[in-house]
C-alpha cells in the first residue's frame, strides 16, 4: 500500500543515488520516514546527516523518545494553558497596579 509519504521518500532516494552524500537529502528523507512511522530508518538518516555535517543545534532534530512526538493532540490544550497563564499574569499586574495607585492616593 502506497501512502502520501512514499512518493517523497522514493524521490529523495533517487536524489541520494544521483548526488551522493548530501546531508540535506538525508535529513529530508529522515523527516519523511519519521512522518511515515519508520523511526529506525529516520534515525539512521538523521545520524548519517549529522555525520555529513548537519548541525543539529541549528536545524530541528526530531525526537524519537517521546511516544507523543507525532501526535499533536495536546496542542490545543497547550495553547489554552498558555493563554490562561498570560491572563493570570495580566490580572496580577492589574491588581498590583491598582494597589500601588491606591497607596499613592492615600499618601496624597
């Protein structure tokens, strides 16, 4: 069964056979293997890309240790949590400012 990533993987395999060892090609193919749930092949390509010069500090390196790394179901709750934290900070600042103004008015 052919899925949506097989076309990209096959095209990158052809590019690698034509151009030889180019870290960008291995990096891209590793990414498509990662999306295709072929983690071992993705790891091998990422390792090879690093050996060819990939700076994994500058370029995103996809995690294989987190079982949820491909499932971003928790993305919306994360955004909601960030929004709530920011809202709490804004409210806290507002109350601190209101308290400060009340103290100043009491002194004057």
